[in-house]
C-alpha cells in the first residue's frame, strides 16, 4: 500500500495557480510540448463528466482539496478509485471529507483521469442535488485547444486548416467564457453542444503546432476601434453554401461575419456533401419531440411536418402539426437534433437540416440533403479544401467570416 500524507483542517491562504506550465504526462507516447509560457493565458473550465459515481485516477503525483483545504497529497499515482458524495460528504480512495466542492490537482507532469480520459490541470467536482457530481476541467486555454483540434479535424489534414480551426475555436471558447461562464461553474461542455474536447488523451503534435503558431489569435468584428469577439460557429460541411446564424437563433441577420451565404466549392470531397433521402416515421418524430417539447406532447400525435423559410431546400423552421391542426413551431435544426438524440430509426443519416422535407403518409422524407452540421461559419471540409489550394489560415477565416478581423488577444 502506498503512503499518503493526510492533512486535516489545514488552512490554505493561496489557491492553486491554474495557469501552470505542464509539459506532459508519463505514458506510452511522448507528450506534445505546450506553449513556452502560460503567462497571460486565460483559464478555461470544461464540463467533462457527470454522474453519481465517477472513476478518478492520476498518472503521477496528485493533490486533493476540500474547498481550499488540502486533505490528501501523494507523489505516487492515484489508483483508479470511485468518487461519490452524499450531500456535503465526499468519498474517494478510503477518505471521506465534508466540503462544498472537491478538487483533484495534478502535481508536476501528472494528469488526472476521469473515466478513461486524461486531463491536464485540475478537475473541480461540483455538487448537484444530493448525489449528482459535475466534473469540470480547469486548464489554460491553449492546452484546451490542443485537446479540441484533433477531435474536430481529421488527423492528416493540412496545417493551415488546423491553424484556421485553432483561431475559430479559441474565439468561440473566449466568447462562451465571457457570456455564459459567469453564471455557472463551467464555461463549455466537451461535446458538440460546445466544442468536442478529448483532454490530454486527444492531443497530437499537429494540434499543438497549430496552437503554438496561432497562440492568442482571435476573430473580432465591429466598427473600427470597437471590435469584439463573436460566437465563431463552425460545422463539418456546409454543402456548398454557408447558412446564416439565423438558422440557429434568429431573427434574420443581414450583416456581420455570420450572415452566411458564402459560396463554398471546396467541401465537395466531404462524404456528406450530398446524402440520400432519409425516411422517418411520424410516430418516431412525435416520440422524439415530445420528450423535449411539452407543447408537442400535448398534440397527441404528429399529422404533418411543414417546412418554413425562404429556401425550400434549407428550411429554417418547421411547424409540427397535430391531429386537430394545432401546431408547434420549432427550428428545423432542433428537429434534426431531437431525432438524433432519441435514436429514431433512419435518422442516423440525417446529417443536416439543409434538405427538402416532404410528407409521405405515415412518414416524413428528408431529401436532397446537403452538408453535415448546421452550416454556420467556418466549413471544416471547405477549410481543408482551401488549404490544399494554397490558402493560408487568415485567408480561409476571412472567407468564412466576411468582415472579421484577426487580433492578438494575449
């Protein structure tokens, strides 16, 4: 059995510095180096797991804090252990303490594991209800980006596409941090609801090269001297033309870098540039939507799905019509996401809402489909195509975000 040093009720005056320089974690592959310095790099907080019982471990030395008190420290790795809580009582590795939150911090070149994924920095565990736990990874923004790029792009893609993605992802993260972070214990989630993030486990040399080459660079828009960062959306493939951010939020957007309508001939190599018709039963549509929208559940069934918008092949809204002709209006993109999340039969091939929606009796057919994702902002397959044609990251970004400028934020 390893020896642990246990500190009970030890008052700590200074919190652990989050912007720390971590060169990597021991393991079967070498750790890609981080930036030369983390000075001035913001901290980002990413929700990486939830549950009533989480498996935690470390690849090297670690420290556990209950609020601001050190309760356990070791230079040896933490073997896989179950973290649970009941009210303010937390239990991990034969130790129990009372706290509002628990933190496991990596020491030296260690990483903290939650489940099978290793993370740099520290994991802060927050309570929800009596038993639920939120695991939030706190780490420097540049390290976070290295765990994003290799999950958002294919591993063999062009370095300039990686650089363009790094700048867009950095901008998106900072916008989320400033806009939504102050009201909750995390800035972003680790999935497609924010940006896909795989922690240290996902880092690659190509990702780090792009992060280091663009360190601190962000997109901004606005009148000269009053430029601000914006929510720099991106998706896998726009299907030949980007959509306005109106497709996500409304109302109609006439100006700005997310106004859409950018013609993109460089994403044709995407396997989902066009895709075959998808047929989904109306009963499956009702089940999927009624779990998300109480108003749809009140309809009792789905009689029709009627697309709305200026382009019949790219509907913005759909009216969900019930047996008595009452209707509930939702975004076409939300219909797609609800079907995917519910695992509706046939919906796996519904790669975007850029399609024509046709009534087919007991089913709805989604045909003439184009693209993968919402199609707003940067087209990732298009960025790769442009990079292969010789465009640099800055040129790629300004094509997809017309009117934007690139600034050094730190």
